[in-house]
């Protein structure tokens, strides 16, 4: 990249702005306090030196060559074909010219299709642009060009549901004050808009909005399943907070929101056919998710490129809301003898009514989530000790001629799995059976896994460590995997304990660097094609609306780049871009965690050792 050319072109294009900037400098000290159009003092600009944006004091001699940091970041990049502010990095051929075009934020037009998702995408795009400057008074240099964005897709108005198999690729071309986005699906097109929004910046020296004047970006994700998981049972989140998470996912092209909606602690899902489940099971009558609210989130999710994947965790992690006679060990103490965290609770698989209730729950989840293309059936942390507290369950097992060994309890669990899946298959309406996801557990281990879980049907979500031998056992058997290895992707780790003092169970805290470098292809080796993606998980024992932003962001963004771009470089190459990205999250109202002193962002490359 010829940075000098960029700078000179900027000077020419920003001539009017330059004159204003010059007059700002010349009139400093004599400005009138009551003049709204008087900008604040401009002290610093940036120069690109050896691929780093260097902060320089602006004076009469250098103000013409100094560019704002936002512009410098775009072009001043080491890697070939990279654009210094895009997150995640594009994967296909990318070229960028060396001009910026001054545009008028009031004259941006997006030409797409009539489908309502386009309206949501447009509104969102305009919101992102508006967030780049504080208000109209911030734009001093007003007479920019109009800017038109033309979107063309294969599917046109006939937008299909977002599924795991949706083609999300797109091509973005920018030519002066026009942009073109070409994609097969709406979902690819909306990704293109997301990229385009990142190529529009506010130049705080010329005090105007600018877009990269020439670019061609070909882009498509490496992994199909790029997700985050939220637990809304341990603590409740408002529908607004969930919408905001989904919205932010869209900005980094994450495409799957896995919703762990219920657990032993609370049952916040509105059940029309069996209302006592949520009436008794929710924390309060307001802390619920209605079908209507979920339906709106599903729709909004699609409009921002995010599919919702419901999980009903079973046969453990069940309690509040259920009839006590259908449960075993519910709220037993001392809890540590029967489960991994209070309160304990599992369903009693010997009772037919359990399956009838499950069928109703599946049916209503399926309806509320508008026929999701996948379904998560839980399977987390079943405790044999819990089941073994029930004398009726023991009697049931003895009647079948079984013993009470671990092997017998695994058979009980395996049978439960078969029966529960039959109920799920009764209510789904597709010709093909819905693929299901299942957490790693005792049942996914050898030898049980071979007896009860069909690899054609079950995808296994790994939550053990990334170096666990069990991962290879599963891959050898042909299972598809979603990686959520807790040593890199459990974002609730590393805070204070909640059942005792000290730190919580999975401490230490995981930095974004580790999330970024957790490479599923490396973990899976020769079987890497069986890994469909990963998810960062937030278990919510110690998190709610008020603290969620900083748990997910910007660490989930690090995951987004791993999954979209599969970078072959380390976090070090992404570090400065991450700092820029974090500011963009904040600009859009996300209370993302601060990861370095601001000084490091202003003094590129001076902090990492
Ligand atoms: C279940 O409890 C019985 C006693 O009631 C005991 O003999 C058996 O070993 C227990 N099974 C397991 C797997 O702990």
C-alpha cells in the first residue's frame, strides 16, 4: 500500500475539509464560545510509518499530511490484501485502493428487496453509521457526496430460513460513492452490509464521514456453525438483553445463538399446554419468555444473520416447575453427594408421564422457535448417585432384571434417550429427522457411546478440555463435533466462587488471546472436517443483564474471527485490529470489556512484548 498516495488523495478529496482544518488551526484561540460549529481543538493526527499508525502532534507544517486515526487504521496494515479495521477478516481475494470519499450521512441509500429483513438490515446499517459521530453538530464538513448501496441476491424477495446449510458468501465492491453487494442469499448480503459499515469512518480531523473509495472483497466463512450459548435459567435475562446479544453477534458474523433456556434453577419458558411448569418454575411471573417474545427474537435473529438453536437439557438439570413425583433427588442436601451444583434434580425415566411432558415441551419449543433446523437435547451431567436415591426407580430396574451398577444406569439413560427422541420425532414436521446436539458426558464415552448414540443423528458438543482423549474417540467413530472446550470457551470462568470462597470451578479467566488461538482444526487433526464449528458458552450462575456485555465481548469476537476466517496467524497480528474493534463495539452501545490502556491503541505496537 502506497501510503503517501493515500495521504495525497485524501488531501485532494478533503480539500474543503482541509481548508476548514487549516482555518481551525489558524483561528485557534479566537473562537467564539457560542458558535456551535466551532470544533474542539485538534491536537493529534496519525502517520503511517513502517505499517504502524504513529501519533503525531498537528501543527501548521504537518496538518496536511496528518490523517485521523480511523483512516490511518484502514490502510496502514502489514499483511498483503488486508484491511486494518475489518473484524472478522475476509477469507477471499481482497483489494483496496488508496482513496477515501467524503459522503453525506443524510444521503445514504440502500437498494435491496421488499422482504422485511431488508428493512431491518437497512435500519441497522444506518444506526451503525450514525453511531460513528455523536450528533449532527459533529459533522462540520457537510457537503459530502451521496452514497448508494446496491444489493443483488439470487433469492431476491423470496428469503429462505437461515439454516446451517445457508450460503453466507458475498462479494462487496466499492467504486467511489457506490457500493455493490452480490450474494446468493439475503444472509450473505447482510454480511456484506456489515463489512461495508466497517469501511465507513468518521474522520475527526476533517470532521466528516468517509468511505473507502475503492475496494473489492470476496468473503465466505470457514466454519458453518459459529455460535455462542446463553444459559437463562440460573439467572434471567430480559428479552431486550438477548436481542442486544443477537444484534452484536450479527456485527461479527456469528450465526448461531444456542439458548439453554431451562435448568434445575428455573423454568422461564411459557408452556401453554402445561402452564404450571413456568408459573411455578419461573423466578417471578415477569421473568418468563413467551412464545411471542421468542418468535420476535427468531425473526430479528434471521434479519441479522443469526439462527436460534433451542436446548432442552435433560434428563438431569431439571427441577423447578416440575411435579416432584416425576423427579429424583430434587433439592437434596448435601447437594455435592448427588450433583455438581445446587439445586440437584433429574427426571425419573421410569415414569411415562415424563415423556408426555417432554413431548409437550418439545412441541412448544419447536413452535415458538419457528421450526428450528436443529435441536439441542442436553444430556449434561447425569448423576447416577441422584437416580440411585429413588427406591421406585431401583424397583423398576430390578423388575427388568437389571442390577444397580453404573452400567445398568447407563442402560437406563440410553433407553431414556431413545424414548425422548421418539417423542421429538413425533412433533417435528420435516421429512428428514431433525439433527440433534448432545453434550459430552458419561454416555458419550466408550463403551456407552456405541450402544446409545447414533453418529448419523447426534452431533456432540465438547465441553471437556481441548486435549481430552475422548475427542479423538468420538471423531474416530464418525461423530460431528461442536467445540466448546471449557479451557478456552467458557467465558464465565475465573471469577469469584459462589458455593464457597476463592475462585469459581473453571478458573482462571480466559483472555481473548486464548479464545482466538483455540483452533478446532488443530484439535481434530485429520478428522477436522467433522468439526462443524464452535460455541463460546456463558453459564449464568454469576451473570445477568447487568454484566453480560463484558463477559461476551470482545472475547466472543475473537471466536468469531477464528470461525469465520480461521486465521493462520497468531493473536499478535490481530491485536491492534482487536483494539479498534472493541471501540466499535462500545460505539454501538455494547459495554465490552476494556482490554488495554487507551494509550496502547494510540501507540500501535508499543505494548505487547
Ligand atoms: C445404588 O445403591 C445401591 C444400594 O441401594 C448400591 O448397592 C449400588 O452400588 C448403588 N449403585 C451405584 C452405581 O452407586
